[in-house]
C-alpha cells in the first residue's frame, strides 16, 4: 500500500537534511536562496560554537539533490514556472508551480480516532510526495494554512470529516499556536492532529515555509492541481463545501 507522506528514500533525505542544518550551525543564506523552501538555517549555536571548526560550505537547499525531485513513483517534480502566484480566477493562464516545500514534521491522516494521549509518528513531507501526474490516487491537493485561534479552520475541517472530497489529498499546515505570532508547540501540534485525524497535517512554525502564500486572513485555502502542481486557486478565508466542490470540478475540467 502506498504511504502518502513518506517513503524510504524520503527518510534518507530527511536524515541528510537534518545533518546539513546541524553542521551548518550559524551559517546563513540569503532570502533568494531559501525563499522557496523556507529552510534557511537558524543561528542556534551559542558563542564560540564555531571554535576549532574548519570553514564550511554554505547550506544547500535540498533541491540540489536529485533524490528530492521525484514523487513516490519516480516521476520528476516539475521545475519550470515555479513560484507563488496562483491562477487568476477565470484566466486561461496557469498559475505558478508550487516549489518543492519540505516540512520537517508531518502527520498522515488516520482512518480511526486515536487516543487523546496518543503521540503520532511524525515524518518528513515534501510537496513532491503529493505530485501525482498519473492520477494514481488523487488529482487535487487541498492545502489549508491554519492557526489554533482562527474561527474558520475548525468548521472547515469538521465538514471534511463528514465527506472528504473524492480523490483529493487534504493537508493542514499549522502555522500559529494559541497566541498570535507564536508557533504551536510540538504538543499543541500533535493534539491538533489527533483532533482532526481524518486529514494530513504539517507543522510550519509562523508559516516560515509558506510565507509567500500567506495573506492576512486565516484560514487560507489553496487548491493545487496535483497533476502539474499548479497553484490553481488561493482563497483568503474559509470556503463552504459547495464552493470547494465547484473549484475542484473546475480544476478537473482542465485535465
């Protein structure tokens, strides 16, 4: 059975990524180098942490490694027209292809309700995992940028529990905790994922990785054509289930 959010090669990539960030320490990268991934290395080393270390190579975004440029079936991730601009409503011009964003902590959807004290397994997730040009399992990605305090996310996710759109992958990216401007803790993230276990979840502290998509409104619903990874729609605020179904049908009509 296919695992939606990870594969053996991805675990190896995650190990390499963690090692790269650890050895990079206080090394910095420019916004241009990391904007697509939001993975600029943080300066977490204390004073004198570099003492005795040799000069180090700059941190390299994981796109430089061929292993992260394929979906679970070996299809290469689309590299042309990458960016953050969605298709304009009613336009025949496609939106940008979303960059291969990598989340360090993601939790796959589960078929049954977990125990409230369950600590789910987190895995590395990248957008390439959700790329499905052959429509083997899905053709549309519903990406929800959410906070713990916005008033729209919970009703939106509750509606999906009743009937999830067919042949879609739903991913909720949690960007803020109970205080505006602060990231959710790991415990808050896992509790959130346990509550809404019927969708996938990713932790994106302060929307670091998805900052180019984030607008003032929360939640933010982003529809991505999984066959091309085009950002097909960006909707500030929540959507009704009827409106969501219409937009998904519009995307499918282009296939």
